C-alpha cells in the first residue's frame, strides 16, 4: 500500500451495502440492542474487509445502527421489556435481569422502566419450582439442604426476605402465586 492509497475514514459504497444487508440479516433472526448490533457489525467488518481502517469500521457500524433505527428494526426499550418478561417467567430476579440488560448495553433508565412491573416473589417461586426448593421440595429438609436452598436464592439475586418467604410457603400458596401470573 502506498502513501497515496491510505484508506479514508469514509466507507465505500460496497461496505455500506454490506452493512445494510448484514443488519437486515441479523435482525431478521433475533432481536438485538443497539450495542449488540454495533459490536457485531464492527467485528464482522474487520473480518470481511481486509484493509479497513478503524474510522471506516466505526462509520460502517454507525451506519448500520442508524439504518436499523430509521427502519424501526431496533428498540432498546422494547428489548428490555421483552427480555424482562421472559426472564421473570424463567425465574430470574430483578437484580439478575438488570445486570444482564446492562451487559447487553441497555441504558439504565430503559432497564429500570422495564423492571418496574417485574415481581421478584413470582420469579422466586418459579425458581423454586424449577429447582424443587421450598414448597416444591421432594426430599426431607435438614440443615444442609436448608442452607443450600437459601443460598441458591441469594446467588440468583433474590433478597433474603423473598427467599425465606418462598422457602416457608405451602405448596398451595406457591401454586397460587404462580397462577396469579404477576409479571
């Protein structure tokens, strides 16, 4: 490469076309946050184009994100809402959900808005059912098992009060919480 052919920071039309097509391809398959899309396009652009500059990579990724927003293909608020509902139904605590959303690049205000409707008691009851803890326990309770169950609630982001409440529930009460379906 000679001094006269140093790549500029503006991407070529081929790069922009690839970014548009790659964005559509990715977002047809799964929902992504702005950060996830930016990172994926950046990573793939480095692999696809041999002599791409850092400025071009950023410009291509920015173009992809703008294209996605212009066509309403990404929405971090909707992503946070959907992920939160799904995670609560899977037995995840608000704290664990907030950490995952932060790792995915969702802004904290959008994550907080999505978490407002989440119910930790409902999620903890689902978690207990999945792990056969508390009211869903099949084995006899001894000190070792009690410590294991209560610490599992804590490791998964539930407060001690929530873990203890679910731990001491009757089977009927637990089923009532689950059937209420509070998300």
